[in-house]
């Protein structure tokens, strides 16, 4: 079954969730860079 069917977040939402959970733990600039890199990689592959 797919992630959505199992109730797991689909990729773009998972990345956003991880970014939100990182606030206050690492600098915001690193969060933004990592988020953009993950999203870019996702769209390059799909």
C-alpha cells in the first residue's frame, strides 16, 4: 500500500513536517537549504 493509504505523509509534506520540527534546533538557514534541496531532488526524479 502507498504511504498515503497507510497514513504516512507524502514526500513534500514529510519534508515540511521535518523542517517544522527542526525549528529551534538548527539555524533556519540550514532548514531552508535542506528543504529546497530535498524538494528539488524529488521533482528532478519524478
